[in-house]
C-alpha cells in the first residue's frame, strides 16, 4: 500500500480566499475543502483527499490512474499529408517567397533607378554607399540601428517560424483546444 499511495502523494491544489473563508481545490480530481482559517481548510482538504485516495484504492485503481483523470477533451484525429501535398505546399511557399522577393527588388530598383535603365553596377554602388554610411555612423547611432534591426528580427521571428513549420491538419491550432484537459499530477 505505501508504494501505491506514494504515487498520489504530490497534489497540485489551488488556494482561494473569499469572504473570510479559505478554500483548497484540486482540479484534477475536483476535490474542494474550506474552513475559517488557513490551517483548518488545509486539514479538511488533506483529510478529504486521503479518504478519496483510500476509496480509489478500495475500488482497485492503483498507480497514477485516478478515475477523474481518465476523461479526454475529444476524439483525436490523426492525418498525414502525402508526398504530393507536401510538394504542393513547398511549391506554394516557394512561389510566395519569390513573389515577395521580386516585389521588394522591384520596389528597390524603381526607387534607385535613374530615368534610363538600371544595371547591376548601380545596385552594387548603392550597396557600397549604404555600407559606408553605416560605418561612418557615431557609436550611439550604430547601437540604435543594431537595436532596431534586433527588434524587427524578434517581431518577424514568429511569422517566419509559422511559415517554415505550418501546423499539420490534425494538430490543434488554438490554446482553447487543450484547455479542457486535466492538469498532470505532480506539476
């Protein structure tokens, strides 16, 4: 028996004070106890929890298999994308990336282009001018530029991650889909 009880020894309980009373609540097994003082409420909670665990053991459950923790949030649907859909997704991402890069390059060329055409040498010269301008900045302005680039990078990181690793159709994509699951014992 002591080995079986040790698996139930850790409890994650919530303490709430409301209207001068103290309440202990353990969400995983929906156990609640209250009292006029913190010590009184805790003693009732521990007693009710002990009685609950003894009842579970008399029923035949052992280890971490508490009956209240056996419900699930809903059916799990496993879907796997085939090679064709993976290739299609890859091609779509490449097309979007090319459109974005092409649009940015077209905008850069249009803003840099003289009345005539623009050559690769014009682009290289402009890049050299930008590099010289950055090198000639005072140290405080360089630091401000570095911080701005870092802030932009941090803001874009989640969007880039989501673009690189989209969720598969079987994965829940909202936090509310997992909010109904019980808390794991010991956490």
